């Protein structure tokens, strides 16, 4: 029989074969596998068909033989149980036989207390008395753990185990923090395992074993991560089921937000350009140090000032964001952002927002982008001595600098935060007195208020979208989290728009730093 004729006959009988398999298996997947095995064997043995009239008899004979072998293989799997005669070499065979593979798979899914007992007894050949000493439990409890482990493994051996999509297509997650205290969470999602655990139980309450299957990582490798995430309350539990306790801005959510808010973001960018061009002369005439900066640095500075005033000051005070307290008593939000190609949180236009004061009440206002690959506020924010030196240079108080102060100043010169002209040091940012800063606020008040109103519309839209993308137990945080999204939607996105329109150009050379300034009390 030629290949064309064989293909035609198999196509005609495919449904009959599948019905045959369905009647003899326990589920749809097993039926498909058995049918494929039968068809494969028919192709292998097609040369034995003498004429086309003999095809149907041949096909059913092959089907019966393949089914018999399938039953034998399944019986072997059921018989592969732990017993007192099992040796280490039985668990590490020369050939990767299916029943041993399944046993090893089930061992990776055992909870720690059962797994340790099994390993001590079967792998390390410890007696029940020795196990009780090692695990600090009674001998009867050691026997119970072994008995219970055998039961769990026996049940698992005959179960269908389907690995989840994250086992072959893991996701990436950035853990973000906004609050009034120290960020204790920055290290928790350094590993892909932790990131994918949070995704795995984001929409469902699932057991540790189910998480293991979903992300394709054996249970022994995720238990410590589960404990850590649970300790910091990024995960919670109901019985033995875990669920994620933070909002995640997923890729689907971000896609929908970007589509539905594009016009509002464009409007914010237009308001900024209109205001800067209208008020530039009046602003420069305030007379602050650095008022003669070039046009590009001026545009960056005013964009940063307007957006900070609108979103961080005016809008936040208007809507009165309520910060939840974490387990440490810190008022803060912790949330996740899925890493993807269009994730703007990771773009070159992400903002760092902070301010640092010295003992005199002078402060540095940061709302900056990476400058030469480094965020300015990350350099100064947790280094009070660096901030003090920076502000002293702004006030011209450099005579009493210690060796450490001079070293910090030299480092800031290398980084471009401070300029050195002969023996004089000057900061490379605008410097305002308190009165000049207040005057700048007054000039740009109308624009900041308008943008605040537009940002509030953005926030309402984002809240509505977010509510449809998060689990029920987190919906109470939708409004506040929609506000936090404004760092992207009402700050980074308009800035991206302005860069694309070349109203803002890349920073270069020794020009005034574009998004950091000083206010002297």
C-alpha cells in the first residue's frame, strides 16, 4: 500500500480509532496518547499489508496489540511503590524507565517533613529510631511519616501531572516600593523562582505542590522562597493553599492602560510645552543661580518641576492617599510590575523621586532620569554626608571641608554633579532661595493645577481598568494603586512623548543637570 493510500485510510478511520481509545482510557489525554501510539505502529508496519482489502483487519489487530502493551506499562507504574526492600540504585536506574521517572517526580513534590523521612529511611538507610532522633520526633511519629509518605506517593503515581506554562515560559517581575520608611523588600524578588511563585498563585489559591508544577521547579527548591515571601506577607495562606497578597501590574493590564489613556497623556504633554514657552522669560528673571542654563536643561527642569508639583503635591493632597501599614509598621505600598517589552517602568525615562535635607533645612529635590547610566538620587539619597557636602558647596561653605568631605566632593566632580573651576567648586544644578522657589510655584500654578486635573482623569481610567485585572481581595487598593501608576501614566509617559517630539533632548557634556535642583532655606 502506498503512502497516499495509507494516509487516506487512516484519515477515514481516525474517529473510530479515537472512540476505541476513549472507551479504554480514563481521560481525553490518555486516549489521544494511545491513539497516536496505534497510528505510529500502523505506519511502522504498513509494509506488511498485502492488499488494501486487508487494511481494516490489520489496523484493529495493531490497535489491540498496542493497547495490551499500554496496559502492561500502566500496571508497572502502579506497582512501582516504596517498600522496605527498595534500594538507592532502584531510584537511580541506568535506563530512564517511565515508572521510576514518575516515582522521582513524586518525590520532588513531597512536603519537607515527609521527604526528609523518606530520604533518611530509603536513601541513608536510617532506622525509625534514628530518624526520630534526627528529626526530634517520637519513633511512632517517624513511622507515621513513612506510612503517610507511602500513601501520598502511591496516589501520585497514578495521577496525571500537567506542568504549567511558567515551567517553560517563566515570567519576570520587578518588585516596587513607595512609602515613608526603609524598603525592606528590594531583595525578595531577585530570583526568577520568587517572581514566578507570585505569578503562579496571583489569581488562584494553590498548594505548594501545585506551585511546583506550575513553575516547573521541584518543591525542595521553592520551600525557602515560599517561607520568605510568606514571612514578608507578600504571600498569604488559607489552610495549605497560598495566594499572592500584592497587586501586580500585568502585561495585559499595561497594554489596556496604554491604549485607553494615550489621548490624555498627549494632552498633558501639550499643556507642559505651552506653559514653558509662555513663561520662560519670567521664570529666568527670578534670578536663581543657574537661570542662564541652556534651553534643553531649562526645559527638563521645568518639566520635572511642573509634574512634581501637579502629581506629587497637588493631586496627592487632594485625593489623600492612605498608606497601609506593613508588618513592620511602615506606611507603604509594595507592588509588582511584570517585565515585558513595553514595560515603561524599566524604560530609560523612569523617574526617581525623593528629597533630602540637611540640619539647616536646605534640601535637594530629586525627580531624575539616569544620568550617564546612574540615577542621581540613588547616589545621594541614603548618603547624608554626601548630601551635606553637596549643599555646603551650593552655599559656598567649603573652607572647613575635612579630608572625607574633599573626597566626596572629588567624587561628585567625577560624576558631573559638581563643577571645578580652578580652586572653586560649584554645584551643577539650579539653586533657589525659599522666596525664589515660591515665586516659581506661583508662575506655574495654573499649569500644575490643570495637569493635576488631567492626571485625576487618568487615575480614574486606570482604576477602572485595574479593578478588572486584580483578585477580589486586592480590589480595595485599586484607587491608591491607580495613583501610584501615575508615576508612569502622568510622568514618564508625557516625558517620553516630549522626547519623541524632540522637545526634550538627551543630556550631554557639562550642561546643568536636567532634573535635580536645590532649595536653600
